[in-house]
């Protein structure tokens, strides 16, 4: 078979626009650091990209600059402790503590709770490190207004990771090229203009914010911004309570540095011939300034552009790709666009040293904390698409918080490690009436490890054996004996969270039962492959798991209580699709369940990863036409914007689990699973060429 022309594939989906798309700013990043740009190629006009969040009284902007290390905690005396949110629940193992919330978690509007609970939910929060925009002096003005801007063209070259923006501002022409370094927290700009005034940047630095979505607060007195300058460099020291970081500015030529306001810094080219391009790099790092006034060695602008081009070309030239160009189905170009842009966006947002937040490194949602049940949707596709190293970056974090996960399990009367749900880098659970009661994130680490084994071999994947076995130990000891059956019992909330109000009586959700069986079985097989003695209790629990209930010829979401809610995630379909084949699930009954869900589900209440989940189930059930229908269903939360981001609603304007989920589904549909044919998830009308994909477990 002729090899795919990867450059042509990628380049036909480069982002090109001639006007501002308020919902879809261009984003650059490297997994550890990211920023979004307006049509000036900088962050000159944050107001052009409004973000309402969930609190209309505290709106923000889609233009953000964020990192994996940039976190802040608002001081409070006394500082609330997590144990203040503990509540005991009566279980078959006795009284068991969970980190709870005294009020209900609502989807819209400001949150409620005690002052201590709200502080714990809001802290730590991810920082917006600063806005980098054109300074008014670049056009000889005292201030800039969006009305002064006339866009000409903006293009993001995915093959190089470089954005180029052309526009006029106050009648002067500008061309700005922008790139992010692939391994350093640095962005570089090349600015060319016919303005008679020297090019100049304005850097603005906010205080941290505990708001749900808006990471920016302009509390002038609560932080400090200190500037030191030399001929071609500037060093800006930032201090926000216990958080410190340094911003270095390096240019190819002398600089003029001013600080006209407490948290505003102007950087201008001091001597530059008219129309000569100005090159400048801005680097960020955690910590304090270097001692004795020595400036940190930053990175040159030329190096940033060179390294960006090299890294992205290598990225696209290796790993997995799917080419649908020869398809006759009219939906193929749009699906291919979503695939390519999702590969780009997950690489820059979901491949860092900690699990990603649902809105990546663009804006905050849930204060920037990450949701471990979503980590699978963000990143499980990386080994399937031949890029296992991008998943492996984040797995060390699980080792770091393993002692806390063991303590949580022990406090609940079981052994092994119970992984939390909504956390910051410290690994502490967030008070919630939902999160601490979810179980479906528990087998994810086993799934990650198995995908890595299939992608890299056991020699490399075996480094995660401890995480696999600690997870399996919890999964084996958590179920209770219910008349001889191993049962997942209350308090419990399934992936279909609308059942949260019955968490104290809920039992045996179908998806979780199947996932539990597969996870334990995979951990048992890992011990065999590593030549280790079996753990009898793991097999006993696996074999004793209660089969899911069947009502009316379909699988319900839960066994008890007898409720059928048609809102939120149709996660029952994950029991065969996300989860590979298990003896707990009958294919015919699951096919009936798939058709039942498609018949009358409330699609307005779904989420972006639900559509890939449906597609995976349909593909495994031999219904490829339904798989593609699901991926391209014209539902509001299945919207993919011009920048590739999966839009949900005004409060959640991007949602990376939808992007990662799409890639996981397409990987399954194209490469298949052990024993399937090629491209089992695509119907006639699609001609699917693919390279570098790894088959999924059978």
C-alpha cells in the first residue's frame, strides 16, 4: 500500500481565517505550557473572546496563558483541612468516611456550601500567568481599542506549530509570527510593521482567582510584579502569596523597559530600522529570581521557531494517522478535520506531567483541577495512535500520590489504592456530593498500562506494574458479598451522574461491573506475564461479580433502585465499547440497548465524550453505520469549532474529553481489535487509510 502523504493530510486542515472567531481563538502549546491568541497573534484584545463561565457575575476571557506548574492558593486563617468535609456513611463494612459536600453540586450558577467547603473547592486553582499583547506605543496611541483592529488573515500551520497573523491597527500594517518551544515554557514572536513607532509588547499580570471559570482577578494589592532589565533581556519577578514565578524577555536587539502600572510592563525595541522584524521571546518558570541579580538564561526567539518546526514535523511524521480523502461519503472531510485538529489539541493540552483539566491549558474549569475519570478520555488514545510517550509523561504523578490513594482505601476498610476524582497537583480530593462517590476512574490505570504494553511491550510497560496491582487490590476488596455475589454497593454514583441523588441506595451499575471484571482479569494476566504468583482473591472477586440486570430486553444503567433515567451520559453503552469483551455482557442484549438509547435519549443533557462512547459500542457490535452517525451526530455538545475544540455550552466553551474520545473511537474503528477485520467501524462510502495505529484489546 502506498504510504500516506502526511504533510498533505495535515496541511489541508491548517486553520485559516480572515476575521475573529470569538468562540475559537488559535491555541499553541507543548503539553506543559499553552496560550491562546487573538487575531493579532498575541493577546492584545482579550475582550474579543469572552468566556462567561458558570457565573455571569464573574466572566473571563478565552485568551489564557497556563502551565502545569502554575497554581495558587488564596490565604485563609485558619486554613481549612480536608477532614472538615468528611462525612460517614453506613455501609456493609461499617461506617465509612467520604469527602462530601453539604449542598448539591449544580451545573449552572455560583456554587454553594460552607465557607470551608468553598475554600477547599477553590484551592488550589490554576493560574493565568499573564497576557502578552501589543502595546499602544507600537501605533503611537495612549490606548488601544478592538475597533482599531482590521483583520486580514491568520493561519496556523499545523505542520510547524507556527501561527502567522496579518492585520492593521490604527491604519498600520502588522505581520506577527508566533510559536511555542516544544520543551520549554516559552513563546516567541516575530513582529514586522510599517508603523514608524518601535514594536512594543504590553505584559499584564493578574492575581489568582478561585472563580469556577475565570482565572483572572485584578486585586492590585495582593501580589507583586518586579522588573529588572539589561540591554537585551528583562526579568520580571512575580509573587502571589506562596506562589512565585519568573518571566524572562529576550530579544534580538536592545530593549526599552517601563513599568507604567503596578502589574503592567512595557517592552519595546529601542533601536530598530523601520520594517525590520523584531524578534522577542517570553519565557516562564516557577520559583524565585536567580541570586545576586543574575538574569536567568532565557531562550532566543530563533531557537523557539526552529525547535517548534522540528518537533511538529517529527510529531506528524511518526505515530498514527488516518486519511479519509478518497472516501465518497460527504461527511468524510469533516470527520478527517476533527481527527487532525484533535491530534493537535490533545498533544498541546493533554500530554503534560499531570493529568489535564477538562479545558486544558487555555482556560479554567473547576478552577483548573483535573478529573481523573476524564483522564482516559483525554489521553488513552496516545498509545493507540503510536505516541505512548505522551501518556507516560503523566503517570509519574500517580506514583507521587499513591500513598494518599492507599490511605483513602484503608480509611474505607479496604486495601490497595483508591484513586480520587477531582484534584489539583497535591492529589487531595475536592469536597463534592458527586466526585468522591464515583468508581469508574479506578480501572483506568490498568487500561493505560495494558495499552502501553500493547504499544511498547511488557519490558517498558512493566514499570507501571505497582500501579496496576495496587488498583486491582482495591477493586478486589471493595465489592461486598451479597448472597454469594460480589456487588458494587452504596454509597456509589455511576458514570451517569444523574443518579447521584440515590447514591446511598444504588448498586451494581452495568458499565462499572463490566469494567471491574475486565480490569481484574487484565491485572491477573499481568501477574502471569511477569511470572508472579497469582492473587487468589482477585480471581474470586472477578468470578463472583454479579451479572448486570436485564429489563425489557436491555441493560439498565443500575440494578438498584429500579429507575430508568434518559439524561446525562448513556454510560451503559461503555460496558461493551469502552470496555472490551467480557463474559458479563451479551452482545445481542447490548445491541438492543444501543438501539434503545439512540431511540429517545435526551441529547441536550449529554457530554462530548458520549458520542465517541456510542461509536465504540456500535463498532464492536458490528454496526459501523451507527458508529459514524454517532461521531457526527448534529447535537449541540458534539460541535467542533473552527479551532478544533469541542464546544459544550457558554459555560464550558471547550471540552478536551470530546477530542480525545473522538481519537479513541476512530482508533478502534480504523485499526480494530484483536480478531477484527481492518476498519471494522467504518461503513461503505469510507475509504480508510491508516498508519501507525495499535489495535485495541479484544
